[in-house]
């Protein structure tokens, strides 16, 4: 099993709705802070299993909306899934991640079927233009295990397009845009479930506006459009409106064949350092 599959594994208690999970320290973005897309993938896996146990025939999450109530500890947790509807073309479920009896993540899922070779009937979005992956600088790659154990930087490889490297030197460009390539460090190809993680895998797009500390995701919505072809994902992340301590960010993801396979939007909490003016 890949690192991702192992870290998102769920163990059913046999009642069709309750699953034991272990939140893995190797999928954190800082000491003790699990990545939000990683947590969503755990709940997505539990939702798929619960819907299947209820007789559903839809194997993939096609839409998800998640609220992050609080940052869970890197420890054991419980995924509780309520199957809301089992339908012919789509099924719906609500999944909650609990620790010590308290809800820390609350998600709604729509499940459906996806075609590996499908294309849009209308509204095709051309892939963002990027330098070839092998030529993209500012590679964020596995740095080796640190004093606190492996982190998410040991699990994924990101190569930023040359136009998106300014923030890495502490001098944001002011465009509020990050573009680049994403792949798993262990060579695992992406599937629809892992796209839930990929939608939150980049650093905050607001880093290209202003360098801040942790930018927690409050709410995230993801649409999965197709089964991705093998190869790295092509990523485009943009900041929207920044106002009153909140910011919205939009992600578009294309697969190795240049097809749009996922879209997301999220609301984050953003504390602007005092005295900093807009770019």
C-alpha cells in the first residue's frame, strides 16, 4: 500500500457507519496540524464504504463540502457516517470525524460514477500553462525525517512554475497565484479519492500576496470531474477577496492528459500583519 492509502485507511466496526482511523503525523503541515485535504480524504473513504454497505453502487466522491471545526490531534479518531440517500445515479452521506466524543471535522458528500475517458459537453477549461515539470524550479521535495518525524513534505513533491517562486524567497509577487506540478513522492498515481487531498495540497495562494503564519481552512468545497490519467497533476491556485480576516481561494487541477479533473474553493482565516498594505 502507498503512504496515502495507509494513512487514510478506515476500519469498520461492522455496523455500516462507524470507522476507526489513525491520524498520521506524516500528513501534517506543521507540528500537530493535519492537512485539511488529508482529513477530507479519510472521511471520503469512510463515506464510500458506508454507502456501499447500504447498497449504493457509486464508487467515487464527486462533490464534498467540509467544515473544519477544530484541528484534530495526531491520534486515534472515529469517523461516523450517516447515509442520507442511496440513489440510482447519486448517493449522499454525511461524515463526521470525532475525537474524545467531540466533532472536529464535519463533511457532506455526494457519490457518483466517473469515467476515465470523459470530456466536458460544455465549459471545458484549458489547462494552465506551466514550464515542463523537469524544468520547474523551487522544488519542494522530501527533506528527510526531521526531529518530529516525517511531514507532508516527505509525502508529496511540488515543483512550482518559475512565475510562482517569488513567495519562496519571502518576496510575494502580489498576483495571489501559485502554479505548478504535484505528485506523490512514492510514485502512487492519483485517483478520485486522492484528488480530495490534492485540492488542499498547495501552500496558501495568499502567500503570493503577503507572508503570514498558519492560514487555517475553515470551509472547503471540492468537485471531482473525472478519473485522472497517470502522471503528475497540473495545479493552479488563486486567491480571491481578502477582507475582515477572511480570504477565499480557488484551485483547478488537470491530469496528465490535460483534462480538468478537480475544482475547489475554500474560505480561510487570514491575519494580515499590522501595517502591511495591499500589493
